[in-house]
């Protein structure tokens, strides 16, 4: 059986640092039985050496639940993938989209878009160490690079390393010049780039993210992609998940 078939990523709530902690996720689960939930990003070193009970434990009610990890050391990432599996997480997701300076300094997040070979090695190590899906959340480009060819070849490297599911925040990462907060609204979203990725790679699961809030927007994205991930609008208005769950079949 395809392990990916057990969970649905048709609608998911984005990982949000200092927001989607276990209490928020438990609360969101009261609004929606089926939505896929993600933890805040956890650095590999914290997951391995930190207080695991405090950092990684969750309530069974939160499932289906993915652990998002930040890192670029393949041994550490493989270890965290195994920890995630052992703790019952449904997915391990690598953060390749955060532009913050601190995250760049530690060599994780969006700066890894510049290192496709390293990312492929990391994904391969994670895939080999666990049996849960290994997925990636990334941007459509970075700094001066917003090219379909670059993005598509980055995705192909990750696919060849064993990932089948990609969450694409449809806005490029600005590694310099903008704060991470500004980079959540600037530059402009480019949904067509994400649609094109799905069109060219029908066998991959492509989840679109960025600026989505309304049911009709979700329905439109679902004509082009396999799922929609929603961040801020659900954090600001959790009750909107009730309508989203009612209106959009999770199948
Ligand atoms: C407060 C906040 C914290 C975030 N933390 C993370 C994170 O830990 N990992 C990650 O991949 N993205 C993080 N993001 C980005 C979101 O997951 C998402 O990609 C972004 O907000 C765009 O989606 P939206 O327009 O629906 O909010 C964060 C965003 C916000 C607003």
C-alpha cells in the first residue's frame, strides 16, 4: 500500500513558529477532523539533544500530524526522521523556505534552495531511515532566481532522492533586503509557477501555499494542485476551518 494514501493533504494548516504549538493544533482539531496539521519548525539539534517531551510530544487527537524539521546535516536529519516515526508522526517535512538570517546562519531553510545536491543527500538519508513520508516545503525561487527551470530541476533532484510531496509557497524567498515578515507579503505571489510544476509532474503531490483564505480560492487551486496549505488566515480566524471542512471534501 502507498504509505501516502493513509493521510490527506488536500487541506493543511501551515507550520507557524510561535503559533502552531500543540495547544493551537489541539484547538484547530476541534474545528476540523481531517485537516493535516504541521508542527512549528524544530531544529535537528533541539529534536535530538533537547527535552524531547517538551519539544516533540503531542496529543493523539492532533493527528494527522507532520513534524517539520530544520537542518542540513544528513545524519541528524535521518535521526530526527526516525524519532518522528517512532513517536507516531504521520510525516516528516524539511523546511526549505524560511528566509530568516538566524536560520540562514545555521544553514537551514530557504538558503538550501541554493544547494540542491546537499538537499537531495539529506532527503535520501531521511527516506532511508524511516517509513513515513518525507516531504519538503519550499519557495518558488530565491533572490534573483525565479525560474521555472531552476525550481523544476530542484524538485526533480528531491524526487530522485525519494520525496513525492512538495509544498510550494508561491512567493520567492528574499535572503537579503527584506525581513522574514516583509517576505510573507512581498514580492508578489506567482501561483502559475506552482500550477506549472504540477502540470509537468503529474505523478508528484503538489501542495500550494501563500495568501489563501476563502473556500472559492481553495476550490480554484484544487483544480490545478493536489492540496492547499493555509497559514495566517486560519491562525487569525480558526473558525474558518469549520466552513472549509464542510465545503471541501477531504477525499
Ligand atoms: C508567524 C509565522 C511563523 C512561521 N513559521 C514557519 C515555520 O516554522 N516553518 C515554515 O515552513 N514556515 C513558517 N511560516 C510560513 C508559513 O508556513 C506559510 O508558508 C506562510 O505564512 C504563507 O502562507 P499564508 O499566506 O497562508 O500565511 C511562518 C509564517 C508565519 C506568519
